C-alpha cells in the first residue's frame, strides 16, 4: 500500500509542477500550425479556443486525468488540440459551390446570386461611410429607404413602395394591406 501512496503522491507533485508549465496564450499563438489560421479566422476567436484548451488541461492536471507530462509535451498537447479544432473550423467555413440542383433560387445555397454591379456597389458602400440617413446639402436627417423607395417606384410603376428585410415581414404587410380590417 505504501508503494501505491508514494507513486500517487509523486504523480500529484508532478501534476502541480506541471501547472506552472502551462504555456501562455502568446506561446501557443506562435506555433506555426496555429499562426497560419490567424489570417483566415478571427484572432479573438483563436485566443478563446487557446484559453479553453489551457483551462481544460489545467482541470485535467488537477484531477490527474492528464498524467504528468513534461513542459514540452504539455505545450505540444495544447497546440495539437487547438490546431485540430482550427483545422475543423476552417473546413467548415462557407465556400463557393455550383448550383446544379435545377432550383434557381435555392434557399440552402444562399438564394439569388447578386450581379457584378450590385456586388461592386455593396463593396463600395461597405468599405466606407455613406449618406444613409442624412441629406448632405442640408445636414438634416432623412428617411433611410428613400432612394430605394424612389427606385422601386420607378422600376415597377407603383404608387409607393416599402422595403423590408425579410419575406415574413413582406407577407405580413401585404396581407394587412389587402385584408384591411377583414
């Protein structure tokens, strides 16, 4: 029984000293398997993954389920685990596909593709400040959808237009308008 207790205490002491060997977040970020992901994924998210893995190792060192790894082994375990998670995240990012389903507006494939000029206009608007709710001449606040309303009226010949950001809102407005109080 003394042998068991002695070896248990020895492992316990190694685990406690191994806590001091847990690498810093920055040391893990320096690993080439992880550093390569920083250009594709958000640094804050990667740091969160690293912290989670370090916390997990800390818990497993406390409860003895990690064994008694050396400093380099511990860093390697953490880097490998984070790298595996980042590789999985990278594989699961959205990617371009060809819609060969025969369904033109396929909701599982992102619905309608925007035209080149539309993409250019979105990029131009999204890459700087634009006058969404302000009249540049007067400096006064104006209605947000005024330009789009005007263009929709010209395009459709409608008396007026109202813009919403999803189909459910459009259906609700149409039913409310057409059904009235009935």
